[in-house]
């Protein structure tokens, strides 16, 4: 089992957004209209998973 701290997840999320040169809102808006490249879609799915984990951490 891999364990990550909240800080690790937040940092990973920020790195992923930086990799695709988008803000959270930009990525979310492009995902809503199916306008993501394969790499951006992969980042989107990873961020959705991170957000799920962060929401459960509260």
C-alpha cells in the first residue's frame, strides 16, 4: 500500500497542472467540452482521483 500525506497530494496536483500549463479552472472547463489532448486527459483523471482522496481526508 502506498501512503501519501495531504501535502504530498496537494504538491502532486500542483505539479500536474504546471505540466499542462493550465489552472484548475482551465483544465476543468476544457474537460467539460471534451477539448483535452491524451496527456491532458490523463492529468485530468489523476487530478479527479487526487481530489477524491483530499475530500475524504477532511
